[in-house]
C-alpha cells in the first residue's frame, strides 16, 4: 500500500522540523513538503494533494483558519486537517472548521501517534470523505461547559450516557475514564442529541451512546464495558418505540 501523503504548513521552523522528524519515522506516511507561510502552503497543497495536512493557526499575512476557508471549495479529494499550534484558545474554532484533530506545540510523540492511529483507522476503514464534507470531527467531539464555565472537549468514545438530576436540574455525562461531569445549566436533551448523532434518549432522565448498547433486557439498557455494571438505564414507554424503530431493535 502506498504511504499517505502529508504536508506541513507552519512558519515556525523549529516546530515544523520537530513534527517532520517524528513523521519521517512512520512508514505509513510520506512527508511530501513543508511550507513556511500560507501562500506557499496553498501552492503546495494544490501540487501534492495531500491526504493529511498539519496546519499552523498563526502565520503572517494569512492565518491557518483563513487559508482553510480560502481553499475549501477547491479541495475535491479527501484531505484531513490537523491544526498545529501553541495556543489552545483556537480549539473551539478548529472544531467549527471541521478539523480532523488538534495538536498543541510542543507535543509529545504519543499525542501525535494517537492522531495518526485514528487517521489510519478511518482511512483504512473506508471512511473517506472530502474536506468540503468533513463533519466527522464534529460528530467525534462534543464541546461542553461545566457550571463553573470551564470548557471540555469530549470524544464520543469517552461518553457512555447522560443522566439528568431532577434535584439539581442539570445534566451530567458519564465518562469511561473520568468521574461524571456536570454540565452547565441550559444544556438540554435536544442539544445533546443534535450534537451527538449516535446518542438517543431512552427516558426523561437518560440519553445513551448507542455505540455502547449491548442489549435491552426487561426494559433496561445493558452496555458494553466499561459501562457494563450500570443497571439504572430504564427505557420508558415514551421513548421505546422510537428507539426500536430507529435502530431496528
């Protein structure tokens, strides 16, 4: 199999070389060029037609966000974009721009490895979509705020289910590797479902991630590990038919 073509667009020479050094260790990827500004980047993208683009956010003359918007209509092949920057304040805009992922400078090799592994999983799994229709990262991530206005970006794979506290009148999300996370007031079931297509409401107080659903027994949803010990997920009559019809259960 041919290596996936990669280019880096970054005016920070040291950061670009550090990334290039790690990429060149990966036989599945071919580093086909480094551009030092957005103008060079546009030419290199058109010439190489890369599978994976590492794009800096803050560059002279044109930002990475502006470059991405400028070339969006001309990208007719499949290209995943990873924003590569020292500033995590751009994370929200990166998600809105449908970036495949986000890599903070300076990075640890395992952080890059995780991104490349996820890229290979999607590409080898046949999930080839073009830049103009790249909602995969949006559906793969969910941005939430806590009651103290802290922002978290969660991956769908971390989420087991959502539970509503009638006493506190707040939703919380039950995660695979972290304690339950309480969400800011104003988060509704409709907002959760709208942003997470794989989640479905089964009860006034529960929304589950269908990727973890193992079976429904005695009107209760039983989930795959690490949520296999959860026994509270009752399916109410109001939501049962929709659940059965939508997922052919």
